[in-house]
C-alpha cells in the first residue's frame, strides 16, 4: 500500500545528505490530480487500454494491467529538452516508485528501463534502444512464484522484491564519468536493492528521456508513482521549485487541497478568503504537505521562496458547488421473446473530480406485481427483467449528489429469424457443399485440440434428491488416463476455394459469411479460375467450418490447407484472427449472437434428469448450450451500406452457436438497408430471395431482391 507522502520522504532522504544544497526539479509526475491517463505523459502503442489511474486510501498512481494479452509495452516520455536550461550537464538524479501487484501468469519477461531515446517509444516487448538502468524479470526455477529481476543485464545481480510492496528507486547519473549509481528502499526506509554502479556504453546518450515498462504475458499488474528528474545545484545555490497543488478531498461543497513543497522552501499561500499565510516545511502535520480546506468558491494562489528567490505562482480556481454524479447508462446485453431483457448498467466516473467509487441502487416496478429493489451494485452489474415495467437507477458516492435515471421497459419482442448452427446435421451440411474434416478426438494438446482435451463440454445427470447425487456426462467424450474415450466432435468444412461471393450469401439464410468481406479474398484470374499464389496454391480467406452440435468456427487458417508450410508464404498458416459475420435484419430490431468461448470453457453445464446416459446426451444436444450473448441493435448508425449488421468471430476457440433476429411486436420487418422498400425500376426484372435463389412468385411479408435492390413483398 502506497504512502501518500512517499515522494517527499524520498526527496528528504537525498536532501538530508546536503541540507544546504538547492535541488531543481526538472520533471515530476505524481497522479493526485490526474483524472485519466490523458492527464499524464504515459502512453502505449499497442495496449493503451491497459493504462489507468488507480489508487487506494493513501493516494493515486498509474496502473498498468496486462489483461489477457501477450507482451505489450508502455512508457512515460519526458524528453531531453528538460536539460537545456542547465547548460553543461554534469550530473543529475532520477527517482521513481514501483510496485508489482501481480506477476504474469504465463511468462517471466517483464522489464523496467530508464531509456534515452530521442522520441517516445512505439515498439512492443523489451526496449531495444539505449538505457541507463534496467530491471529484467527472470524465472526462478526453484519457485516460479518468486519474483526475480536481473539488474542492468548482470545475471549474477538478482533483485527479489516482494509482490504487493512499494519500492523507491534512486539513481544518480554521472554524465562526465558515464556511470549510474543506484539503490532502492521500501516504505519503511529499509534497503531493498543495495548500492550499485553501472558503466554506460559509449554509444548510449547519457540524457534519460523516459521510463519504459514491458509487461509479462497474461494478468501482469504493476504500479508507478512519483517519477522525478532532479538536479543538485550544489551548496549556496538558492532555487525555489513550483509547489504542487492537488485536490485531495471533496464532500458536498467542501474542497480539500494538498500543497506540496520541499525542505528549505517557505510556502506562500492565499486561500479563497483572500488571506495570505506563510508556511514552513516543518509547520505541516506531514512535513512539506500543507492541507487547506474551504467551502467557498474562488481561487487559491501558492508559490515558494528560498531567501530572495521565488518560484512561479500557481493559481487554482475553486468551484465549491455540490457535484452531481453522472447518470447511469443501460446497455442491453440480452433480448428474449416477450419483455425479457438484461441491462448492463455502467457508470463512467472518469470526468468526476477525484474519480470516486460510484455504486448504484435500482428499483424495478413491473406493470403487474411487486417492485424489486437492490442496493450498492457496482458499475458493470447486470439487471435481469422479465416483465413490462419501469427501472429506476440511482448513482451514488459519498460527498456527491446522487443522480437518477429511468429506463422504461415497454417493448415486447418476438423472434423473426433464427439461424441455429448448433442443430445443423452432417447431411444438411453435405447438401450445402460441406465435406468432412474428420472427427476431433484428441486427449492432449492445445489449440483446436482443446475442444476435446479440455473436457469442458458436459452435463450433470441428476439421479436422486441428495446433494451430490449426480454423474457428469460428456456428450462428445473426454480424456481418461491419457486416452480419449467417447465419440469426439464431428467436423465439417467448406473449403474457402469453393466459397464464391454468391455461396457466401446462400449458406445460412440471413447470414453472409466472410469470403467477400476479407481483405485477402479468393479472387478469379483473367480466365475466370480461382487465382493462385506464387506457389500454385489457391489462397485467400479461411475455410467455413462447423463443429457439429457446437457451432460455426473460424479456423483462422489462410487458404484450403490445414497444415503450416513455411515455404508457401503463409498459406496454411494461422493468420486470420477475426472473420466478420454479416446479418440482414430490419431497422429497430436486435441481432443476438450466442457464442461458446474458451474451447467450451463457458458453455452451459446443465443439471438434467433422465432415464439413461443416452437420454441425457440427447437432451444436452437439443439445448442451446451457449452462454455468451452479444446484442447488436439495428439502426442507421450500425448498419453498413447494404443494410447489414456485422460482428466478428474469433479464431479456433470460439463457436457461433446461433443467431437470432428479434423485432418488436407489430413492427415492420423490412431489412435495414435504406433502399429496403422502394418502387422497382423494371417490374418484369427477375426476382431473387435474400439467399440468391430465383423465384417466380413472392410471399407477402418476406424480403426479395429485384433490380439489385431489396423490397418487402405485399
């Protein structure tokens, strides 16, 4: 846990060495007044979302959270212009606070570095440019849960910090001698990293320009705070640094500010009442931290002074009005027939001063029935309603005015279209041009094999009334003692070389699969044949695969081939991470995609009653076992030029089980394209179904194509 005044304590540790020396702050960044990462110097080329402003009871800091990502990098870049006012630079100092909150779960290669690049770093992974100080994580082969870092590339110099503990690093950069001396202490002032010295190679610039961090793969979380670059001006030199004014407390119309300054400086402070006072370093309850509380709007002004030398004045406008919290927003995450819906309630506190933890209460009052109330839910919670009624959501946080949002659930929906990939049979797929890819029945291995080796698709057969009186049934089998026992998963595929644009539209009713939407499409040569790559292979997009009983799969492999061949320029290689799925749906409707993710990890595991294992398997295969739902509203802002809504299907580990289109009861069912209902130009032109089949008659209420335009038959 971070101590609020860790930066001042760190500075004092240096100042105590030479109480009369003047320290000039060239760059400093703490995060007490930051409301978002955009208020800081931090950035990332590949995972900006992994950066955030976090905090605890003792203050704020920058948090880097890897999430479920491969190695990504981040940096705060202060540049080299900060040294220009010093003229001839002989020596300077760097400090920063660092804490590892959670190690990476899959790799041991995180890195902290003080870099010397001329521009902010853009690459991923470890820094490849010049550096003055570096910590490289290495795996502890005796106990992988122990955090180890080598220091400055020296394999024999290993630092072993504790996870969850803050450390302050002190670096002195001797430009003339090309040496960096360093040490680190914990919050108690104990030495955590002993004094050391690193000689910088001749080709590396001695001016530090930023701090670099590369996270280890999966769930690595670290914190940084109080990053400073300072110059010791020497004995007898006066320098007054600008004070740091930060809003640190808020309660209704009361505001509390903390003004930070250094030992040897006097703080001159004028509050919103217009009264000026002079505060010395030791006058403060926490040395160098003057706390001011007001309930009056106006301005506060602060500057520091050392003898006759004054800093720049810092002016902060104070608005003591009571701050109302933002309204909650409701995102529909599930729509079912009737009035049943799920609302994900989000509260964005990013623009609220001090970014308080905002919770919400809600009351749902059905048209017929008793009201339901719940309290103290956090942002991102999901509310499920099944009836027509009114949902009232109130956001709240201590010290702020609550805000109420009303959501009226008065629309009933019905299923207009359903494409059920889970129920497709082998015979149905063969009739549509699919061929067997063989049965997947692997007991070991990752990648696609995980669908069977993981043993994640199962039901619980309830045999009695006692707790635990169940037997787990695996409809597709499972690994037992290193061997696979069971039927396995039948796989059917349509080769991408046979997936013409017309075929892509005809396969699955209202759905267009990916062929003619990919950037690397299967194209035709001048003779009308499928174009080939330099090695004579038909190249392009990915095959359309169905795991029978589970759903539609994007195998991720480019081209017909299923085995990687490095000689074929990527043909047969996993290169296509996401494939788009396009759905024809009328304006005002909802498209609901049901997915099974994580190789079946999030599939339903129902408790079923039956007379035999075969009965349980039959029930399981007849169910919708997909638990991940994605809801896409169909409106003018979400459809493409063809009136279609689209979403992505991730490669290998995700199956699209079914797609539903739900429309409001009594609503028009024309497709979303702006030209959906138009007078046709040639009344005698051929008429086609949405699937591209030519017809001689039409059926009222259905969508057809004539003259290249969609229309609703009457």
